[in-house]
C-alpha cells in the first residue's frame, strides 16, 4: 500500500503519465493542423512531443506550433 501511494505522488512541476499522454495527443493534433512548414521543423516538434515531461516543455512546444501556424498564414 505504501508503495502505491509513493508512486502516485508527484512533485510540483511533474506530470503524471496520464497527463503527459493527454498533452501529447493535444499537441500532436495541433501540429497536424500546421501546413506549409518545413519537414525538419515538423520532425523536430514531433521528437520534442515524444520526449516531453514537464509543463515548461509543453508550453514551449505550444508556442512553437503557434508560431508555425502564424507563419503559414502569412504565406
């Protein structure tokens, strides 16, 4: 019982596996909406999404996707 409690506790900036999976799915969908971006940019972001672990990383990727969408709209 004690081990289960320790496994479910998290530090302030850490996310549970379920939260990480939820964020990954959302970011992958956002990224699929990006058109006219360079393949290397898309590949880079896909790798970042696959390896994300913190809220800071999530927000950084969100900002990068947003910027790509804005650039694509300007074309």
